[in-house]
C-alpha cells in the first residue's frame, strides 16, 4: 500500500465509483477493506449499510462497529452520532436516540465551524422532532425542531414533515413546503402534491392562486367575457383553473406512481378514467394491484376494477380516500365496500 502510494481513501473513492455500476458486490468488498484500514468514510458507509440491512453482527462488520466506529463516536463525529441515533431508533430505544440527537445538536455551531455537516444536522433535527412528537407528545418542541431543519438546513424531509404535521393543506405554505420536498425527489411528497391539486380541482380545498369564491347554484358568465365558473364541490372554480389543477395532479401523481407509490397509482387511474384515457388508467390500476402496498388499497382497487367499464358510472368527483376506507359516494347513495 505505502510502496505504491495507495491510501485507504483511494480504495473508498474507487468503491464509490463501482457502486454506481453493476459491480456493487466488489464495491462493498472494497468499502470493507478500506474500513478495516480505518478510513473514516468507509467505516461510516459500512455501518450505515449494516444498520439499514440489520447486519451489524455480520462477519467483519462487528469488529469495525466496535472498533473504529466507536472511536468516531468518542470524538463526536456528527455522522457517527447520527447513525448511532438511527440504530437506537430501529431498536426502539427512543429515549437514548433523543439523548444522542440532542448531544449532537448541542455541538452544532462548533462542529459546523470545523466541517460541513449540513446534511447530518438537518437529518438529526428532523429525527429529533419526530421523536419528540411520538415519544413525548411535545407538539411545540417537535415543530421547532422540524422547522429548524427545513428553514435553516433546507432539509427536504423536513419540508414534507412540516407540511403534513403542522400546516393546513389550504395554506400557501403547505404547497410551498411540499414543492420543495418533491423537487428534491421525495416521492411521498409528490403524492401529497398530487392529492392537493386533485382536491383543489374538485373544490374540496381552496386554490391559493384563485382566491376561491363560494359556489353559486349554477354556472355564471360575466357580460364582458369573464371566464365561466362551474360549481365544483363547495367552491366555484373557473374551467381553466380546474383543468390546470387536474393537469398538475396528473403530473405529480405520475412521478410518484413511477416510484411505486400505490396511492398515486390509484389516484392516477381515476384521474385518467375521468379524462377518457381508459387504457392508460387501467394499466396504472393493474400496477396498483401488483404493488407491495396493495393490501391497504385492496377495497379501492377492487371497486374501481368492477366499475371500470360501466358506461353510466362516473369517476369524476370520486372520494378516493373514502373508497380506500370502504366508503363509496356513488352520486345517489353511499355504499360500504365489503
């Protein structure tokens, strides 16, 4: 190694390259080799993968975890502290996880002055916020932590959590937070955005850019060629706004459906059916029936499959969440799906 001037970190860099190819097995072997040589990045990668795969006691990994990784813990390496906190969470040692995250975040300014650990601190604030809510039922403390992760660290997960847990869907902030999370590649956030625009198109949630008006009992048209408004749900939407919202819903549902989010596949199927795109919608409904979360959506998928080719049955205005729970609003009556 020394004779050829090859350093442990060189092995790690090569492993990173191989990890992006089909030679992942070789890449993992190289990470293990570099970790045995006490390369910090390799050690953290090996432990992170072991926590994710629940394989800390695998041959070779246990020694790395108890050796070099614990030394990184002793010097309060931010990534090591975060990973150990995640391990505590997986083992349901929630109070130990909270203690460790708070320890990491207490050294925030000092650590950030030494090195760029923006991701680690953002992730830690999110984890701490979620634990404060789940374990301590500390709503205020949870919101403070998650807000800090979002607004100071620009953490995508934090924006999604901030929207879901602390922001009403009717607010402009909800849409803004979800857009930031979805733009970073968060498929669940993309699904939530799709639902937002879907509900706005149906008049269930006010459209922030419309300044929603109360629905009149019939469509109206201004004498000067003003846009026609149609009654949709509880609100009046212009025809162009309703179409725009449906298109936005379709775009975001497509993104999350392609990431195998079952709910998005169901919503997208319904949306496409209402637009007359029956074949494309049917393909997404089939995809939902083959997904890993099909059990949660079985009632909805079964009902939609049975109604798919019935001409007089309209999918427009369908309550998808009610359908998922077994309740179906069928225009004239409410059925319970068995």
